[in-house]
């Protein structure tokens, strides 16, 4: 039997109401959390850069000339 709509709305309102956490985050753990998040974001950006940029750069880069290499005079 489905629950009435007012019970569902009351439960959602209760779940979405902010409560005080009453928790303390010290400076060491706060800086560690910020550093970890920044490292994760930068790591993802570098991975995306390597995954997308370098193949595109290779496709758009200079084409190698097809002329055979000529030996230097010093080697003979």
C-alpha cells in the first residue's frame, strides 16, 4: 500500500533540513582535506590533458618529410 503524499513530503523536508554537525575540524585535518581535493582535481585535469591534447597535437603537428636522409661528409 503506497504511503500518503504528505508522509513522503514530511520525510523529505526532515531529511533536507540542515542540522548543526557539532564537529571540529582542526587546521591539520582541514589543510589535508583541502590538499587532497586539490590534488585530485589537478590529477584529473592532467589526465584529461594527456588523454585528449597529445593525440590532437600529434594529428595537427608537422608531417615528417619523406626525403631519405643524406649521409654527412664527415662520416666517409
